[in-house]
């Protein structure tokens, strides 16, 4: 009888470990699915994880990233808002909530969240570059071109191979009548991609002011 009980206990332990391993693997799969561009599948996996553990901030983060990548901005905003009711200090959720609001046109709310994110993460954070880029776009819409220059400069410092970001930096400087520095930014965009249309047109416009 003792042997039977011992065997049953061992089986139960093995089953528990297997379930835990499966859950961990599922969580890793969600991130892997997101990174590989399988956004719908990542969303499904994360929703299953959250149903199992409603306090799983990792699952909420990947879920919101995948929703935004899949252009489901309202759903991303809703889930990020709900997740921040559980933990309002999670910088991943602060950032992704800002992204959702940005794409929904809620620029002031997005800007506040982006500023909070930047104040609380290292400069080499994985999403810092894109946050500065979004901030730059918001400042362009608000005609705050010097602020846009600062934001886009920080964005390209974080991710210098982004040709379009360089072109937007050039545009911010052009709108501030900083012709020479605008051309320098446009030139950098054209170095990365000689056929970059916005940079080509922008550089030509600026050159008419300094000849």
C-alpha cells in the first residue's frame, strides 16, 4: 500500500511539473510568436494565460504589443488600462498604453505616458527609440518643432539605422528654419537609403534657402 501511495504521489508531482513546464513554455511561445510576426496566435496564447492568471503582467505586455502590431488599437488600450489597474508602475504597460493612445489620436494622453516611461527606464531600453519617435510626431502635429527636433534626435541616437526617422528629424529642423542641420539629417537618411523620397524632397527645399 505504501508503495502504491508513493507511486501515486510521484505521478502527481510529475504531472504538476509537466503542467508548470507547459505553462512556462506557452508563455515563451507567446513572445516568440509575437517576435516572429504571428500576432493573432500570440494574442490567443496571451488571452489563455490571462484567463489562467489574471495578474500575469508578462502576458498583458505581450498581448498589448501583439494587438498594436495587429492594428487593434482600441483593444490594446483597453487591456493596458485594465492591466495598469493591477500594477500602475509597470513601465512596459505605461509605454504600450501610450502607443495605443497615440494610434487612436489621443496625443496629449500619449505624450504624458511617454514622458513617464522615458523618466523611468534606462536610455538603452528596447522601446526607447520608438517612444522618442512617437513623441517627435506628436510635437510635429503640435507645431512644436524644437521639441520635435530633440525627440527625433534622441530617437536616431537610440536607433541610428532608421532612415525614416532621420527624414523626420530633417523635417522638424526644416520647419524650424534650421536649414543646414535639416540638410545634414536628410543627408543621413539618404546615406541609409538613396531613394528616400521625403529626404530627397526635403533636402531640395532646404537648399533653396541657403543658395
